[in-house]
């Protein structure tokens, strides 16, 4: 029984560490000012509001619409 509890604790700890590492990565500013989808410059207002953004507003909208259609 103790082995199962130990394994569960290890898995929980690994999941927590992964989630925290991903959260830190999301909070970091994007490396460049160009949209990764279309290549155009991400507007300054978007970069200021969402420094981690890697897409422009238009491309992000397309991604969200596609994701919504996929979920339906």
C-alpha cells in the first residue's frame, strides 16, 4: 500500500512541477515581434496587453474559431 501512495505522490509532484514550468514559460514575453502564422508585425498595443503573444489579433481569432469548430 505504501508503494502506491509513494508513486502517487511522485506523480503528483511531477505534474505540479510541469504545470509550474509551463506557467513560467507562458508569462515570459515573446521572443520576437512577428506573428508566427502570417509573419506580419504584432501591433504594439497587443504586445503591451499580452507580452507572451506569438500571433497577431487576426491570426489568433482564426485559431480560436478553428478550435471552437473542432470542439463542436
